[in-house]
C-alpha cells in the first residue's frame, strides 16, 4: 500500500515515527514560548500523514497527536494574557463550526461527524495555539529563523530523492518508494502525499523567510540559505502550481515599494479581471487557468474545467454542497484540485463565503497594521516593521493564488493556519512595536505585556488604552483588526 489514501482509517505507526512525535511533544512542553511552534513545523515537513493512530474511527495523524501537546501546554502554562479577540478569530471559528454543521446535516452519518470534527480540530487548535503563542514580532522572527534552518536539511533530502529517484520517507509508508516521472522530469514529494503539495508548502514559506532580510547581520545569510532551500524543493517537485506560487511571492515582495498604493493595486487587479472577462476574452476569465503550463505536462485544462463545471452547477451545490460531483458527467471532477471548489462542495455557499471572509479579514488586518503613508524620512525601525507586515500579507496572497491549483490537506494545512494566525495578531504586534519605537520600555519576548491588551502587566500608553477599549467595545471599531 504505497498510496496515501490506502491508510485512511488504519493504524499505521512506525516505532521511529512514534518516538519522533513523542520527542517533539516533549519539546512543545519544555521549550520557551518563543520556540514552541517550531516542533509543529518540523513535524509538518518530515512526518508522512500515513503515520496515524485510529481510535473509534477517528484518525490521529502525527500532527494531530502533536496538537494535543499544544493543548496541554496552554492548559498547564496558560497563554491568554493580553489576548485580544478580533473579527478574524470570529470568522475562523464560524468557518469551522458552520462547515462541520452543514456537512453533517448533508450526509447525516456518524462518519461525517467524525470527519468534520477532525477538520475543525485541525483548524481551531493550530490557529489558536499560534495566536496565543505569538505575542511580538520577535516570536515571528524566531519562527522564520526556524523555517529557514529546517529548509536546508529537507532540501538535501529532496536532492537525494532527485538524484536517486528513491524517496527515503517511503520506509514509513504513505508515499511511494520510486519517484514519479512526468515529461521526463522527476517529481519529488518527500513526506508529502503529492509533489504539488510539497512544492506549494515550501513556496508559501518564502515570504516568512524573507521577513528576516531587513534584520541585518546573520539573518541576511539565513534568508539566502532558507530561500535557496525552499526553492530547491519547489523545483525538485517539478509542478506548475508551486512555481506559480513562487512567482506570486516574488511579485508581492517587489510591490513593497508601492505599499502605500495598495488600494489602487487591488482595484487595478479586479478591474483587469473584469475587463478581460466581459470585453476582451471569448471565454470566462477563469479560462486563464487552462493556459498555465510552466513545466510541461501540466493539467491547466483540468483545473479550468473543474471550476467551469462548478460554476455551471451552482444550483446543485449552493445550499449544502454536493457529495458526488461525478454525477455531473465530467470525469475531471474525480480529482478536485481547487480549494474554493472543494469548500463549496463540502458546505455550499456558506463555507465558501466564510473562507473568502477569512481571507478578506486577514488582508484587512495587515492593511490596518500598515496604516497610512509615512514620510520618506521615516526611520529604519519603521521600514523594518512595514517590511514584516507586508510580507505577512504576501504569504496570505500566495495561498489565495495556490487555492486555484491545489486543494489543501495533510501537512499543507499547517503552514496555512500558522500564517493565518500571524495575520490574526499582526495589528496588535505592530502596535506593540510602535510603542517601542516611540521610546517606551522594550517588550521582552517572554513578558506578559508582549501583546497589547488588558490584563496584568499590560503596557501603558496606546496599547493599554487599546486593550481596555477592545474589551469594553467588543467587536466595535477598535477591534477591527
């Protein structure tokens, strides 16, 4: 059984994998808060999802087992000091709850409940563990450094797979031992269920790694090494979607100089798509997906036809989704390689709308944190802060584009939820750093005052007032982060 799907519902736990996840779990409980998210990232990049323990029909992959350690850490040590709820948090919770409810109502089975409960478990624990553990930009930088460091040995393993056509991770099951070939190119996948997932995962880490660049010193060297590692993995996967994601990341980074015109940029993008769709193209604008072939042998037409079929059958899925899109007589619907389509099929217009709301609020957080334009004479600290904020937005943009070419599952969801969580607290982080730049007492990484908001040890000044106002007004204007 080499295929990943063959392991669903079956306990398959290699002794080395079990020992590995136990060590990572102990690390979650023992390391300082600043480094607590690194074990989760290490597990996501090295542990095949076929490694799992099944209890009463519920599949506990290694990542899900590790998330229990995060829950235990938060219970034992606390972590809500200074936490301020915002609209993105509400949207994430609604996305999980509504998605689970509609899916269960549509299918009406215990298996459906178990399936969606696991989905909600992944979203809520990963997202809120990161929200509670990230309290200042130092935490984000620590995660970025960890990502850059991990990319180097993982890239080496991908190079071994590329040179030998043998996947070392196959000893754990769930991934094939022999690397697949398309159009004469090896498509490496490492511990991931598919080469596209492996490449897209590492492509989406690039904006996080690039955050280090303006910190100077060794962080610049680490940025170059981490970027090289991630790019090696992407190109070893030989898939168009990850390469397109890399392109989006580079373009997004390049637009940093025009960050004060970001509204015009968004308007320009939507206006261009509108003009193409209604005036310049004989086919719908999403037909552009059929023209994407950056490697050779890509299935752009497949992706276009999935989306086209999805739109044409709107009435069939709009209320509660559709369990078997193959009934529409289109063979491409056997493999849904589009996250937006998958959301609609699983929960109708409701879960699709909530996913779009989550993404919109993530961008809104970043936009509010960036704030209005500052004079050209703004200091170095201000530009470093803007750089970090901008790249957090670029990371979300990378996922927005990737969703058109791949549906997320397995390890892929981890990087998305982590970066979504960073966007969830980014406005508070920016406010805290603004105080430091203004000459107030620097926020220490382990301080309870490291995230703005109410509570013992909360900082005085702007952040303290903001925190009290947030609690007092709930989801009022001050909470529109």
